C-alpha cells in the first residue's frame, strides 16, 4: 500500500537559474518536445509586469502565474494555493514544472514539499534543474547568494550558452560549480538544448544534501517576523505605531483554536496562506477586523504616532502576525486605558533577503515604436550601463510590422526578432529591466522618445 501511495504522487520539477540563464528557452523546449508527458507550469517573475507567460508558446491553458516577487517565504502560500487549485484538474496533467524567477533562492520552494503535511502526501519533488549562464555567471557568483544557492541545491546543472565561451573557460566553470555541488549531474548546452529525459523523472530531490547545504532547510520560513498571542474580549482595541524603518507594515489578526498559540505551526501555516492573498492598504484611523481573510498593509508614511483600530467581533484568543518586529515601530495594543500584553510571542528569522540595490523597472506604453529609434537607444544604453543591467526583456509593437517583436538581453548581449502575429491581442509595448541602480524616470522617458 505504501508503494502504491508513492506511485500516485505527482512529480514536481523546479527549474531555476540566475537572470538570463535560459529558463524560458528550456521551458519552451520541454513543452514542445514529444516526451509523452502532460505538464502544468507554475511560473514566477521578479518585476511589476509579467512578460514570461507571453513568451511561453503553445501553453495558454497550462500556465499558472504566481504573484510578482520572489518565490521564497513571501509567496510560499501562493505556491500552496496554486498547487491546491491544480489538484481540482488532476486528470489534465501528470507532471508539474515550477519555473522560478532568476532572483529566487530555490530552497524555500523545495522546502514547501517537505514542511507542508498536505502537499507532502500529494506531490514528490522530483528534482531541481539549474541553468548556468556560462558567459555571465562570473559576474554574479561571488556577490549573489541566490546564484550560489541555485547551484548548491541543483540535482542537474546545465552550463548553457557554451557557444559564447572557450573550451578552457567552460572547463574552469565546470570545476567551479562542481566544487560547490559535487553531487549534481552536469550537462553542457547551447540554446538550452539538452535531452529532456535527463531533466524529468530523475529519481527524487536529495533531501539529505539539502540539509547539509542549509541546516535550517526543514524549518519553515514565513513572510512575517513576529507572531504574538493575545487574549481578547469583544470590542475595539487601539493599535498604535510610532515611526519605524518602513513606510508600511504588513499585519494579520486571526482567531486561534482553543489552546493554540500564534507561533504553533498549524496557526502559522494558516496565516501564511492568508498572507499570500493581495493585502488591503489601510490608512491611519481605519479599522482592521480580527479573523479577516486578508492581511492588511498599514500605511505609515506620516510622521509621529499612527492610530488604527482592531475590532474583535467575539471574545477569544488572537494571533497577531506582523511583517516587522513590533519593537521596530513601538507597536502597542490598548483596550481603553490598559495596554494589552501578549501571553506568548515568537520572532521568526527573516530567512531570505535580496540585494536592495537590485530592482525591477516595468514600462507599459501604448502606440507604435520606431524600430530605428529603439535600436539606437538600446545600443547606447547597453554601451553605457550594460554591466548594471542584469536582464531585460520585452514584447513590442513595431511600426509597420504585423508580428510581435520580442527581445531579450543579458548585460551587453541583445537578441530580438519577430515573433508570432498579434492576432486579437491588443497591440502595446511591455518592457522590463532588472538590474542594479536603475533610474525609472530616465528609462521611461527614453523609451517614450522611441514612439513612432
């Protein structure tokens, strides 16, 4: 019986790799080759405008797009929700592929399939496949934790873009990545052209190695830094916050089960799922209900003490989850003149952070683009700032063209070509830059000057 239960689990492959390594190219190969598998795809992007889904071919009904941002503890609840929805159409697929953003540490993605009891019964993590940009990885491998962890967690490493480096450089790179992860299978590829059987059904993710790489691997990561347990009566409570490190504070108030504490795993996991839904922006003096099905984002731009109201529709035990530590905002909960203290409180380590200088700029522009002006601008931009532009991609409406113009760039390299016809899709221009020290206003104005 145990053997049968194992066979029925749905295998999941995580496809990762730093920005521009070739993940979408490989994904398209997997979806179009005749390997006999029906694959559902979950993908995530680091940026404000989702472009990757539009770059995936022949898969309109199989793509599930996650919230913008990193697939890590912040949106682990979103991943759980999408997997739950997929189970409602279980007969439509037999393998799941999760494509992460290039800025993602794959550890929390893999962790999801081990720390969540329900998912562990339904899915098996078949493996992590990491693409490595042979041309540009040396620019990031030293100063990017994400790049290092993508390599360290891999079951299969694909050294991609081999045509852009010498054999000696490729040999040196292989020695480098195998020194970081000696257990992974290493493949070399041009245009992400590798045998698909080498990537799917590879026999299971190596949990023992994952724990060796990251001893806290099986400790759940959460998007909140503190969980406090309070005994509340029916009525209204005053919530006061002073100036802190952020102009906003994510917060969630839940009723707990009898005897439960906010930091207990079942309660924290319920909070995680709710936190994955889009938060409601709440201005000072507004009321937040305990038990609401969405977290809120307290708007704290104004200086001085900010007041909010917390409404308890019934008496009980409350779990209060905060994005930052309460002490950072001198957060206080008052009932009349009395301050309400937590009966239990636990801090959670912020397990995953990005380089704050690395940002995304998304630009949407209506109308047509002059191809000559665009070419001149992109050429000048790459000459002047190419080292700071890790990744750029776009779908453009070029004047006089009946097809979409699709382009992708990594640092100084740029590749663009006509794609499929626009058909009934509204013509517009979507452009995304990911890099260090990007000037949003400057990029937007320069792009607008390319309008025909």
